[in-house]
C-alpha cells in the first residue's frame, strides 16, 4: 500500500538524517491525515487511488508555487515536487494521450468543441493521475479544432 511505502521512506529519511526529505514526507503524511479526517475515513484510511490524487494535488501546488517565487525558493519547491512525484504512477506520454483522444473522438461520430468536457472527463477516467489535466485539455482542444 502507498501509505506504508511513504511511512517506510520517512523512517529511512529520518535514519539517514535527511532533514529536507523528512520534512517533505512529514508534510505529506499530515496532508493524508487531514484528507482522511475530512472524508471521515480515519479508521480505514485512504486507498491508493485517493492518495495518488492527493499527491498529484500536492505536486501541482509545488510547481505552481515555484513559478511565483524567486529562484532559490522555487528550487526548494521543485525539489519537494520531485520527492513527492515518486509516489505517482508513470506519466502517460502526449502520444499515448493523443491516440486515446483520437480514438474516443472517432467513436463519438460528429463532435464539436462543446463536447470537450465530455471527452476530457472520459480521458481523466481512463488515465487517472497518469495524465496531466492541462496537457489533456490542450490535446483535446487541438484534436477538436
């Protein structure tokens, strides 16, 4: 389970006296706990898919913050995002996404830009956290144009 892997990695980072990684993983554990409480799942805990969604959200926050900060602080945010990215599934390539989008569009028959949300929803269901939403939206828009 993903949560157990995060705990094991936290323990390893603590034993190695890696303060930066320890801080990042403690923050992730706190986010997971917060989400469990928010969803009233404290007893059973979050499943791996929910944890992946949470980690993806945290990585996105770090990358957006890096764009807004000065170089030194941005570098720290990107390092945090890199550590958190270890717990995400392998990202789908643009070619894979484009092929799936073309396939979906061909099965729908006649499509217009108004159906962009429907297609993106189906692709999000198919790819989950392995496809970046912004890339997915860009590809769908290109294919519908």
